[in-house]
């Protein structure tokens, strides 16, 4: 699975670099209706918009999955505690059974 992730990430990076090299002409960026526009290359404008979208998407996913992750961590801790308790009880049972005297076998 990580192999495909690396392939996909490399492909996206190559596409971004090709886009940046192909779009070096300047375009005005109006960030306020009252100020003069800022002249930036189209690639900077587009890649900045993509980066902001990536950050907002990551923040949204973090907000949605944060409570779920905390709940899963809590449940995982409970499971590990129950496993430890089960192992302890098994050890106690084995110790009790080994301390019992063996039943007498009467032969005829």
C-alpha cells in the first residue's frame, strides 16, 4: 500500500512542477478591491490555492476524526486492560490447579 502512495505522491509532484514551469507568466492578483493588484506568476497563484485547499481539508478531517480517534484510543486501552486481567486470572487458575493434590487412583 505504501508503494502506491509513493507512486501517487511522485506523480502529483511531477505534475505540479510541470504546471509551475509551464505557467510562469504574470497575472494580477486582486486581494482587496481598494488596493492595487499584486503581479504574481500564475503557478504561484494556483499552487497557493491548492496548498490552502490541502490545509483546510486536513484541518476538516482532523476536526471530524479527532473525537473518533480519541474514543478508539480509549476503547483500545480498555481492551488491553481486559487482556491483562484475563492473563492474570489464567495464571492464578493455573497456580491453583497446580497446588491441588492429584486425585487418588484406586486400582482393583
